[in-house]
């Protein structure tokens, strides 16, 4: 019994001594690793800036959602050289009026560079249709918009994500009702049953006057750059008018223009669709506009047919080609 008591006393003494040594040792070790200059750590959440798509390091230019994409617009018109024989006697051959593509316009929404890359492809570009060479605009009558889409992708190396296809009348019917601004002064002669008019840059127009302005497609080749300015400017004005916070409302505006862009696509791309056009040419949050002048990459024959130079076209579109 005595030996058991002596063991208990010895065990308690050893335990106290060990604890004292351990406490002192931990203090020494802590002092060795304790930095001289302590850092105060705040419980506040650290700010993380979204840098995706920035230009120049200015956070105000960032686009936080969406992605880059390419749109092809095919503007159509009735071919004046083909007539419609309707309402004839029984047995009379009825020939539908042929429709051609008068405007083939490629627009790339470049989120990463905060830019638009625009290309107005000459509708007189010569392509092969079932072993027959014809103009791109004429090929539309036989092969439709998907053929135009494939041809433009093959010519430029840019994948076309979305297709829009409409006539001048369809555009006027579904375009925003607020006035447009004339992008370029132009005298339009009487033609195809329409009365011509004189337009002054900076003035307002809409309705039938806008249709008359859009419908004019008789620009000489040497003035092709003026046609580019007109198409680009009216395109951007339309995008600005369509801009809104509601994807459903935006989709409702573009759906009548025969597009394969879905409501889900609009929801995903809404910021890119609305932010880029709002700041074209502005000093703050500027959007760069780049004209890809494909009409300079080839030669024209006596009838106006345009033959592309493959080497020149490849060099022009190489910086923008899809990986």
C-alpha cells in the first residue's frame, strides 16, 4: 500500500515537471517562428476584379458574360429580270418571280477585343453551283441561304454561328419605329416602280423612305466603300434600338427576321449584343470597328463579276479565323 502511494506521488511530480518543460519549450519555439512584423488579416471579402475581355486594363470596359460569335445577314430582293406570270388562263405556265441576295453582310461580335469586325461580301462574287459558275447573289435563288452561309464560311475561314435572312420589306415591317439617322448623303433615282429621293447625312428617316434608301443597290464598284458605311451604320443603329435587359423582348424583335438564333442564345449573348453597339466611337468604353475589305481582294470582269484572290483573302482573314 505504501509503495503504491509513493508511486502515485512520484507520477504526479513527474507530470507537473513535464508540463512546465513543455510550456517553456513551446514558448521558445513560438518565439523562433513568430515574424517581427505581423500582418493584420481582415475578415472583409477581398475584391476580385473581372478582367475578361478588358482593353487597356480599364475595368469599366470589361464584358462579364457571353462570348464572341459571328452573324451572317442575307438581304434579299426580287430579281428585276425575272417576271411573274400570274392569273393567266388555264394551262398557262406560271413562273414565280426569282429572288436574289443583294446584300451579304458578315458581322463578328468580338468580345475578347471589344470590337466589331465587319465584312460586306460582294453579291457578284463568282461561285460554282452544280458545275456552273454564277454570282453569289444569283446562287441564292437556286440553293438558298444555307448555301450562301457555307460559301461565305469557305471564302473567309470564319464559322458562321447565326444566320439572318430577310427582304427589305420584311426589315421595314419589323424594324424599330423610332427614326433612323441617314449615315451618308445619297441621291436615289426612280427605279423598280419606286420614287427616288435625295437624302442628307444626319437627317432622320423611316418607313418608306428608309426602304427606298436600303433598296438602292446600284453602287458602282469604285464606291463600294460607301455602301459598306451605309450597311454598317444602319446595322449598328438597329442593334442599339433593339438593346434591352429582357432576353425575351429582344428575341421577340429579331425572331421575325428569319434567324436560327434561339431565345437561349439571346439570353447567353445579351451583354455582347447590347454592350458593343452602344459604345461604337464613344470616348469611354469604346468599341473598335474593323472593316474587312474583301472587295479589294480580287478582280472584276466587264460584267461586274468578282473573282477572289485566295492568297489575299487568306491574309485578310487570318487574324480572325476560327481555331
